[in-house]
C-alpha cells in the first residue's frame, strides 16, 4: 500500500513530512514523526513570562476550523535536548471554496517554536502539486503576522482567516504571471537576479543551471513557469557552482537543498518578491 505521506530527514534532527496528493496528514503521523509540534511544555530556558501555547492544541483547533495540515517541517539542533522544542512549520489548506489556480493551491503557513527562537508567525503560501513546490508569498504581496507567546489560540485562528483573505489577490497575480511571456534574455536576467539571493560572490552560477527543466509541465517562456523552475532549482539544490579561491584555483560543487525553516521561508519570500517585481516591470 502506498504511504499517504513523504518524509525526508536533514541535519541533526530535522524532518520534513509532506502529504501525498490532496489528502491531508493524519495527526498521529505528525505526533509520531514531528515531536516538537506535540511538546507538552516549553523549553527549560524560557522564563515565566513566556506563555506556553502547545502547537498541537492549535493544530487541533485549526482542523476544527477547516484548516487541514498538508506539510510539517521540524528544524534540527546540535543540542539533542532541544530537538523536541525546535522551530517547526505547518502548511494548512482550507477546506471548501479556495481560489485554486490550475495545479496550485493556497495554504496558510504557520511557524512556531517552544525554545524561544520564534513567535507564532502566519503568512500565505502556494503549493504546486505537480512538482511539490511549496512557495511562500513575500510580505509586500500578502500579510505576514506575528503573535507573541502572550496570546492564545483564538488569536492565531483569527490571523489565519486574515491570511486567507489575501488569497484572491495573489491568485490574480499568478494568473497574470502565467500569461506574461519572457524573452530568453529576460529569463536569464531573472535567473541571475535570483542567484544573488542564494549564492555569494565566490559561487559562480550560470543562469541556465537555474532555468533547468525537470518536467514537461514546466516547459514554457511565461513568467510563472520561469519562476517555478528557478525556485525549484534554488530550493531543492543540485545546482552546479564554481568556486574560485584566493589563488585563482577553481573547484566545482553542487548546491545543497535549503531545508532550514528560517532560510527556506526567507528565500521563498524573496523569490516571490522578485517575480512580482518582474511582473510589475513588464506590465508598467
């Protein structure tokens, strides 16, 4: 029998759990494989002022409100004792009528931790089913809300509906990107600009590496497919890079996937903002 989820491990204690297809994750699956979500208490380093809101209580409340968990990600830690309290991310998909764009679904992205490294953060994201791309919308294109650990579950629920209210406008942006054709040089310019978000000056990356095609569904010259190819190659890694040291010696490597929660969210937001900038520039 085919598993209902895909799981990958990274770093020291890091785990990604993603639902297959359109069926949500079961709470028992999350409890078994992502322990930080089901922490029963805050980490010992937190003071009495830190109000502990168990993520699993919020998870259960979100499910009751029609938000179903599609992906859960837990960050790693060198400190083994902290691994049950680390930063974690949950992507929820709302039941009912949502502005689905082709094979792309809107999701509420929640980030939290129980070790003091993160407040509750909620933002909008879009998930493309065909290639398992999990995008996060930039702050200027959708709400990015923070709730301190002095609030309660209802504050987070209310913030989730605020995020949902931004989906329709983002769907229009995606549709516009899908109809906007780019020339070859424009695609290379977009890829070169995206490379600066991930790679430093010592890492030389050819735009063609980021424009690499992995499936026929991504074939095309429109901004949306160009954005998808670049985003996948940057986030998933495997990109060939050239490093030149102080002596002028060149070494070739392949980039790693971006699994860390903070870096993944930040990079996805920056890529979305870059795509939005290209769309606005082309339609001005």
